[in-house]
């Protein structure tokens, strides 16, 4: 572990938002001793997208204010993260059972480990273990989505997620959610306060050119010099709606390239279905593309980014695409429309192949209008979804709980 010596941290004046209310009171706090924080429920570090990217960005923003420890999978690509303590937990089994065992082992390592001021649990999946953690610690928990809405899970797994959700609501000291529609649902359903804190993005300003890396990873038949549209997800699964996109592009008889990125190892049946569905389209499955700057350069070179997801919490992918100024055609689910309006993103009716094909036809025929929309979306992201601003909201909640005023 690389340690930084911070004897005193002075927080500068800033504006923060807690829940849905803006607080413009200057923050002037003296910390003579850094509070100890554990991030629980995050399986990958460095990030592989999704929840782990949220945690990674929070760490970058808060590591000067807190002594942070994280528990994550012990992988072949094990890397220490500067400024924090990483405790590695061996992946005993793949899939959902492996995740459950990871949460189980991590919980007991935490319970029999050193004392800390606060635990931040990410994802309702791990909430079953919050009552055990509460035996010793204060817990703030964040819901990133309602996983039982995804059709990848069987009946028993969906029951588990419903139970985990109730524990998340009733056993956490403080609850947060990255999705405004889901936050409202929780509050209406359970009558408990849930703080809405959206996801954010970190802008990469290094300007490095990754063309060589991109050319190396592309199949021989693909080319960055020819027109292409993009689809990207952490994992390829049916609720990401890739099949809807392919059918719509076929309906249009699209002649360009279609680049699809995302993990395919755990989704072979679905990927085979997509390949069969693609037919005459020039579709290329590129696998999981990392690090993030390489993926964003690939997206930046596309004519259009298509986001047909059927279920989301609050997609970081959507925010990251907007941050590079790329025009977006997206499904009209509430979780997408909470972020961008129809002057910033072209929306189609969720799961509707015909409507998506019409919206793609419009987008491809009106590049100037789409570019203007993309600029508006980018400006919104830069002003409203910076991680510095969002981390300030979590910091306020952390302090309220540490100081015994959390709800």
C-alpha cells in the first residue's frame, strides 16, 4: 500500500447537494485525524465498469479526507491502488454463488478486523450481510439498480434480491440510490428516506492517442477509417437490448460497421444469438475494452452511439459517451430520461424495433442537429455530473453518520 501523510485537511468552500436540496453553506472543517472508511460489495479494483467505476471515482475524490480500505476479488491482474488499502478475497466460484461467497468472506474479515468509523456498502446484492456489519459498525448503503428487474435471474435469485432490498431499506443507517425513479419507488413503497445521489464521470484530459492500441485489437476485416456505429456494455445480456439494435439496423439495411463491446465469456448463448441475428450486417464483437480512455476514443470515432438498454439504474456508460460529445440514440426508459431531455438525446420507444429504426434513420440523416444535441448533453455532464461535486454529497452523509446525526 502507498500511504499519503495528511496530518491536517482543510476543506475549501464549495457547493454541495444532499438528497435533492442544495446547500451553499461554506464548508470549513478541520480534520486532525482521518476517519476510517471501508468500501464493501465492490468486486473489482481497478474498475471494470459499473459499480466498481463508481467506487474507483469516489476513492479518487475522498482519499485525502478518509483512510480507505476496500475488499475485492483477488485476480491475476492484481494491482495495488495508490493511497488506499486493498484486501484481496479469492474468487471461490464464478457467477452469483461466487459473489455471495465473496460477500460472506469479506463480511467476516471485516467483523474480525480493525475498528473503522464507517462502512459504505455498494449494491443491494450484498445487503443480506448488512445486519451482521451493523453489530460493530455504522453502514451507509447505495442501491445501483433493482437487479430482480433483469431477466437473467431465475425465480429464486429474484426472491433473494427482493429480500436483500428490504434489508437494504430497513437495516442501513443511511440509504442512497443512483436512480431518481428508483429512489421515488423506494420511498413510496417502504416509507423510508432514501437520498438520491446520481452517478458522475471523470474527464480524461491527457489527450493521449490510442490509435495503435485500437488497430491492434480490431479484427482484420474491421477498420477505424470506415463508418461505424457503437454499442457498449459491461456485460452483454438481453436486458441491454443489443438484439433490438441489430434488428433495427437490419431493417435499415445499414451498410457501415457495427462495433459491439462488452464481456462475452459469460454470455456465449446470447452472443451466438446476436451473431445469428446479425445476418448480412458488418458486426464485430470486440470483447471487453479497457482501460476506459481506449474505449472512449473508440466511441469518439463512431458516427453514433446506440444505447437500447431495457433496464438501468443510472448508466455511467451513458454519461461517459456524452462526455466525449458523441450523439446518442437511447431507449426512453425513465432512468435514461432522468439524465437527458429530448433536446440532448434522441429517444426511441423501449424494445420497439420499428421506432428505433426510424430514429436511427433520422439521426443518420441529420448529423448537424445530432451534433448540436451532443454538445448540449456534454455541457450538462460537465456542469452537473462531475465526481468532485458528487463525492461532496457522499462526504456530507458520511460526516452526518460519523457524528451520530445520520437517519
